[in-house]
């Protein structure tokens, strides 16, 4: 089965972000590390609103990596910076500073 990503906001933690997907009736939880989030999307402070805004602006790229990382067995998957590769075509993102 393929994953679907409900339009639910991620949860932000100092250690990164978590978000969910569905594989049929199964819920799969993804954790993106803070270092991956900072390295790939420039988010380096602990402001929840800015973190969620940065995630939402980059949701498609993040979900592509999550889908590629899903193996159909595990219910919790950690996403690191190494999982983002050249095929993901990330846009240049600027973190809101206000």
C-alpha cells in the first residue's frame, strides 16, 4: 500500500518534528531530527510557530522523503539529513525571522 498524509500539523519538539501518515488502517509516525530540519530547511531556533510554518512550506519534499523511507513494516521511522538526496529538488527556503 502507499502512504497517505493527512492534513494534520506536525508536532514540534526540541529534538525535531513528528508527523503521521496512514498505510491503510495503520498509522505510521515519522520523526525528523532537529539536525535534519536545520540542515535541509534552515530552521535553527526553538520557535514552534516558525518550525510549523517551515514544515508546511516544505511539506511536499518532506513527505516524498518520508514515503521513500517507509518500508511497510515499521510504525515509527526517523528521518535524518542523509535521507534527503538530489532527487528531492528542495527549494531555497528562508526562515521567517519576525
